[in-house]
C-alpha cells in the first residue's frame, strides 16, 4: 500500500548470493532467507532514496509486493513486481521473521 517497511539488497549474485535486510530506517536486520548469507557491510546503491520513492509509487494500491530495482553505472533499472516471493515458500531464519513479515500483510477483508 505504498509503504516501504523493509528492503533487501541482493549482492554477490554470481557467487555466494547474499540477501541483506534492512528496516525502513536503514537498520540492518539479522535475518536470513532461503539459507542465503547476509552482509552487514553491504553498500546501499547511490540511488537508494530514489528507489524507495519509486517503490512507494509502484506499490500504491497493492496490499503486498516486492519491487525490484537494479543500479548499473549509477542508473536505476526496474526489474519486476513480485507478489509471491520464493513462490510463497521461502523460509526465514530465525523463524520468528516468518511471523513478523506475515503479520504485516493485511489482505482485503482481513482485520
């Protein structure tokens, strides 16, 4: 619904893929997804703020979506909108994050 609560940076995609999670205030979240490592020291893209702004616009009337961007040579490229990350079967460690992320989802008609 146009709010960025968490974001992740994918790095080392060609070798030792890492998913590093942050909260909306840019604080590192020590959570792993699908057995991928994370990198507490990963650098944010130069265009990070613009990406967040574009994610808010693109997700405006959608109850949940992952908005993917790439930064190549300081330019932003749109990747995709993902409605079911890992086909809905991705596991988070520690397990409490499955519930934290899941409890944020407010489906139409759900209280």
